[in-house]
């Protein structure tokens, strides 16, 4: 028997899931941690190559970035030109709750 509290009614979420359970869909998506520079606040994905991270110089002079892990992320959709939809969250919020929150708050 399915837990009624887990059922979410959101048309945009249902369209995105396309009949697949949320837990299964999340297993197919890229996820990880965001890295944020302690000096200037520049944020990158942890899956990016180190060469790509240093393309933009730290805004605090000629120093290199000092990255620290911050939030978790899930890339929901990629397009031709790059990432279209991404959601970030911090524990104790779960990835499922973050995706549901994202689609409930999505405007278009």
C-alpha cells in the first residue's frame, strides 16, 4: 500500500517524470556538490575539470580560488547550450523534497 503523504499533485512534476517513479528518475540524473570560493563566492560544480574552474580569476586580486564544498545539486535538464534546470539543496532536505519544491515553485 502506497503512503498517501508521499503522493504529490503537481502537473509540471508529473510531465517531467513522464510516468517514471521519482526515486528511479533521480538515479538517472547527474548530482554532486557545489564548490564555492571562500574569497569571491564564485561557484562551480564538483564534476567540472580543474582546468575549467580556473578560467575565471578570483576577484580578490591575482590569487587563486580557494574552493570549499557547499550545497548539493541535481541537474534536472540539459539543453543544447548547457544546463537548463538545476536544483540545489542542503540536508536535512532530501533530494526528492528538493525536486518537488522546485517544480511547485516553477513559474513557466
